[in-house]
C-alpha cells in the first residue's frame, strides 16, 4: 500500500519523539587510583564505600588492578620484572605449591562502562562476591567485608547515592548500570526539528481534509 506524505511525516515525528525520550548508558566515573603500597586515604568518618576501598586494596587489587582495570599487562608491570609472570612454573601455574593457587589468565575489569555487566543489582553483586571471592579462598570474606566491597564497586560505577548503606533489605533496589537522559546539548536541536515536523504534519493533515471536502 502506497504511503502518503502525511503518513511519512507522522512516522518520522513519532520516531523523533522516541529518540527524545531515549536513554543511553551513562559513563561511570573512573575508579580512584589506589596506591598499591600505602592503600587508600580514608576520611575521618569513612562511609561503607570508603571501608570497601580498604578491603579492595588488601584482597582484590592484586588481580583486579589499582583502578579496577583487571589483570592487564600494564598493571602487572607495576609489580616489577620478578613478579610480572604470574603463571610461571611453581608460582600461580597449574603446578603451584600446596599453599598457592592457579591464577586465571583473564581477570575481568570491575570498573568502567562494560564492567560488571553480568550483574543487575547490588544484591546480585554482593551474593557473587560473598560466595566466590577471593579467587584463592572463596567465601573467606565476612558479610561486612562483602557489603563494603559491593558498596565500593557500586560507588565507582556511579550507581550508589551518597549516604546509602547497602544491606539485604535494600540492595536489590539499586541497579548497577544507571541510565542517563539524552545530553542537554542535543535537546534544543531535537525540539526545533520536532516542532517543525509537527507543523508540517498539521499542515499536511489540513490540506488532506480540504482536498477530501472538495470531492
């Protein structure tokens, strides 16, 4: 069926309205760079996320990086030549000592736009951390340490409001991946174009009705 110009204008108008309401993933703030030697600086009254930064530094940072970047080549180089090859024989390879462990070759980032994609809420992240971390001793973290670490990672994602203390009663209400509205800079042009198309659609409708009344 042939579409009239009116139909096309109305369809384009609807698409623009949807684009104006679309929400795109926001870019989370960068995780603070933690000094691997001295650890994070805590304020006088540390928040749950602040305390989580200490747990992260002591337990998680070795594998997940000082900025949450994962076990990258750049991060391993920070440890010096004698410690760079984590998978050398009788270190963290398959033939590790009895008190050691086999380290995966790929350790994911925990900070950034694509980080923690497998989790939807703080509750899911907490449950995973509590049950499986650290890699070499799963379940060793206390509930408090697990909640603190969850809060720290959520804060690094820009997904935890100030003053919130995560716990089992509220953690499922906080999504890890926040959505942001269309940038303000893009809105004026979109509104102008939408207005022009609205007027054009109205004129086309009036013209169509006038033609119909003359028949």
